[in-house]
């Protein structure tokens, strides 16, 4: 009996020691020193950029610093969307995800996150010249009643053309005798007054009374010109104000570009916005400039960096930051590297390394 108890105790001790040594079956261990880590990346300037087949950017530089501290080798694999990168990390296809991945509860239930290394949030990018088109202008003039007034002005111009033609045929012996020539001359006279406020050179057939009559014509022409100008300007101003996007409150009912699998897409869906997916910022900006979408919702530093480095594009970032968040690197759940990387990231904060990187990529005001 005593020896049987000893054997059971010995087996228990061995099993317990083995469990401690090996850890949970699902835990991820650090690869051997001679084996490169599979590092998943998503191109998202300025955090991850690709040039001549090489990856660079703020997140890449920070990761390379971490890898050198831990004596790790990296083998980079690019993914088309941040959602695909998160999926690959959750499945263990990659050892670490390096880009500006926003830390969210939903993602934290699937992957591990390092200590956050960047404070960010969402902002809106718009086309600087996103005013209404010609059809919008016509609709606005119609709704405001100006088109009806334009119709009456056209009637007055036709009547005035006939009257001027009849008058000049009766009193000016040098006036064209053929009706088509006379009507053309009369129409030219009326339109000159209506559009420029100045009549063409004409004979004064009735002395002071003729000059007085010509003065009245000038007043009428100036009034018509002022009305046309002011009505079109007021409608265009109204259209510009109505089409302007400054905050999230201006987005409902408008097509908005987002990146699939991103926090921006999650926010837009929850807000009930009409979304259009684009894998990369360049594609979204192309659609924005072409008028296929009216705004882009995305990570504030990414949008700001694009607008700053692409001044030839007619885009700007508007409104304050909303839905503030933080970036971290992602790893498979229970990865042994999570704590090591977090410790090094805290050291990078304390040493000023991350602040220096932010200054280099975003300037002193970032």
C-alpha cells in the first residue's frame, strides 16, 4: 500500500512538472534564434510603406528596433486589408502583426495586443471642391422661384426687341430694312443693355428726350444684370453650405469611403452611414476626387499624412478627432512575446524613441 501511494505521488509530480514546463497547449512560444518570425504587415502610410520591395514607415522602424532588442529575425508578409491581417494573426499564420492596428475589445478577444504605442482616432477627408453641379444649380433656381422670373425676363426681352426694331425702322433711316436684319439689330441692342448695362453706339434721334429715354434703358439693364448675378450667387452659396461636410453629423445619407475590416468601417456601420469599401487610401481618394463618394472616414494620422504629402490632390481633412483609440502590435493569443514586446515598448516611450519617431513622421505639432 505504501509503495502504491509512492508511485501515484511520483506520477503526479512528474505530470505537474511537465505541465509547468510545457505550458498550455495553445500558447505561442518564441521561435528559435535562427528561425525568422513571420511578420504580417498592412501598407498604411506613414506607418507601413513599400518602396522597391522593401517595407518602411513608423511602425516598421519601431518593430525593427524591438526586434533588434530581442535578437529576432523578421520575414514580412503583406496583407490587402487590416481585417485580413487580424484574421491571419488570430489563426497563427503570422507571429506578429505590424501596422497601426487599433486596439478594440472585439479584436482583443481574438488576438493579444502589446502595450499601446500611439494615440489616434478617426477624422474625415473631403474634396475641397465638392460644390453642387449644374443640375443642382438649376434645381435650386427652380425651387427658389428664380427660373420663373427668368422666364418673364425672357418675355420682356422678346417684346423689347420687337419694339426697338419697330421704333428704329420708323425713325432711323439708316436702320436695316430687312426684318431679319432689323430684329437681329434690335435684339443685340436689348441684350447689350441687359447683360452689360451699356447700349451699343446709337443715334440720338430726339435730343434731350432721347437721352432721357436711353438713361431709363440703362437703369433697367443694370437692374436685370444685378438680379441675375445675385440670384445665381445666392443659390450657389446655399448649395455650397448644404454640400459642405465638417463633422460626422453631416455624413448621413452620403456615400462614405472606408477600409474593410477597419475600425472606421465598424464605426460607419454602427452610425448607419452609407459605406463604400476601398482597400487602400489611394483608391478611396481617387473615388473622392471623382465624386463617387463624398467623404472618407479613416484613421486621423493616416488621412493627415496623405493630405500633407499629396498637396496636388484637392482634398483636406476636416473636423475634430472622434472615436479616439490607440494602436498596438498584434500577436496570437497567449504568445510568449507579448509581455517582452510590451516591456520594450514601455521603455521606448520612456526613452523618447517613440516621440522622436512621431516628430520625424508627423512634425513637431503631432
